[in-house]
C-alpha cells in the first residue's frame, strides 16, 4: 500500500483543472452544487495508503461527483497519471497502464482495462493467501 495521492491536496486539483480549462478554452469554475462535497471527500481520503487500483477508483469517484463545471475527467486522469508516474509496470507497458487508468476514470471501460489495472495493482499489493479477497 502506498499514499499515492498524499502530495496532491485539493488546491492542486483546482489548479490542474484551471490549467486544463485554459488550454481547452473553456470556463474553469468549481461547481456550486457538488464542489464542496468533492473537496471534503478528497480531503478525507487523498492521504490514505491504498492500492494502485483503489487510487484510480478514488479519482473516478471524484470525477463522477463533478466538482468542476468542465474537464472533471481530464483533471482526475491527469492527477492519477501524475501519481502513478514513478511506477514501472510489471504486467503491461506504461502506455497500456496509462490508457487503462484514463479509461477507468472516464467510466468507459470495456473490461480489459479493469483486469489490467487489477493485475498490475496486485504486483504491488498481492492479495492475502490466508483469507477471502475483500471487494
């Protein structure tokens, strides 16, 4: 387990979103309806130790909370990619892992991506052999 997102406070998510919006020529703004809830969720969870798979799923959850008016998926994918950057994959190529991370966060998985991420995550944090796997 690793604290993948510990170096990414909420303010860095806001900055990443602002930069992506500027690059795309769209409005950067925190959503009044869901921004505070997403900020609180992020604050309560981003420093926790978790598997690589759980880190990606946390980013996906925040994406679907829609904290920003635009570029939610791109923002959370960029954060997850940055957090996973030092990791050298053992079960696939770096490109395949990055594509799986982005696809999962976007919610457009075809099945293969989830299997790929799970396999890679288990190289870092193997499941316990003495008990059932927990979802």
